[in-house]
C-alpha cells in the first residue's frame, strides 16, 4: 500500500464505470476512514466516465454516489473512449488510479475506426 496521509488527495478515474459499483465501494470505505480521522486514509476524488448516459444517470442516483457529492469527492460524465482523445478539463492533470474493468474488452474491433 502506498504511504498516504490524511492530507493527501488521491484521484481515481473509473473509465467504463457502468453503475460504478467497484469504485463506489472503495470510495465510501475510504471516505468513512478519512472522516473518522484515520491518519493514513487520504481524501479521494473519483471521476466516473461511461459511454452510457443511462448508466451515468443511475450512478448519480445511487446513495453512495450522493454521499460522495456531499463531501465534494465525485464527478461523473458521459465519455466514449473510442473517440479521438479529448481529455475532459477536470482530468488534464495526472491521476493516481485508473480502473478499466471490462471497458476495453467490451469494445469489439469492428467498432473502432483505426
């Protein structure tokens, strides 16, 4: 485990997040530790990206996501990884963790131009 402190901010990007279950579980656990004063638990800033507007809508209605909003720790966007690289403004700087669970295997080669 990296040696984080409570003053650190760890930026997570979940690309192809779907309903966000993987990242939300991690986010909530870390937020709870951070809020209780755990000296090694960093603040988490999570960005959820998915091609499906419906998945993002459902994600935004999840109470775990809502608790992240309350602590100003989450953002979500509809994003198509197959398009030419257009990095959203909020992700122009580096990130610490990128999750790509099943995102790339879900894109068949016939769906890519090049």
